C-alpha cells in the first residue's frame, strides 16, 4: 500500500493530524497509555531540571527510565537527519513488533513505502523540539502488520 507523506505543520493543536499508514500523527501532550505518559513527564521534568528547552543525550540517566526501558527506542540522528539509527530498542518492542531493531537504520526495518514518512516524522521531532504522538494500527514495519500503538516521540 502506498500512502502520502507525513505533513506536520507548525501548530500545536490536537487537530494537527496526519497519517503514517493507519496511524494518527499529531503534536500532542495528551497520552492514554502509561508508558508515553511517563516518557513525556520525564522529558518535561528534565527540561526544568536542566533549564534547557533542547535536552541532550548527556543529560539522560537511563536509570530514570528503567520502568519503561523495555518499551523505549532511542535513535541517533545520522548525516544531519538524512537517516536515523537505533541506539537502543527495548525488549518489549522486540517482542511486540517481532524484530530487534537495535543498531538498524530506518531503511532496514521500515518497508519501502513508509521510509520517507518515518524520516519526515523524526526530522520534525528533532528540528522543532516538540513531542509527537502516534496512535493507531501500525503497518509500516517490514516484520509486523497492523499492531495497535500509542507512542510518544521526544527530541533529545
């Protein structure tokens, strides 16, 4: 299935939505599931603690996130956002999506039709320093089909 590119505008309203093949993509701070809530609250707390809008990887103590670590993915920006590589891919994600994507680039685990959408989403998060909420039934990984998701992408 071929889908249109993700197009996220500069507003922060809940009406700011687009699709990543079956998933709503929006700039939002409202989450239902405990893991995205925990991650977003941790990120806000870290901004206050460091007194910086742009959190850096050096500010992160993974022990602060041990309760949700199995559900986390950490991506490194490569070539100024031309690609992203997974530094860490939690064991719960491995079990849920059926792939250990640690060390993999987007092109290695997103299917061909969705690679540019994923890159656009990740570039938006890193360049605009905003959290993004993704909800729905994901069908964009090479290794799994139509699995329910609610995710929070935060910039570091």
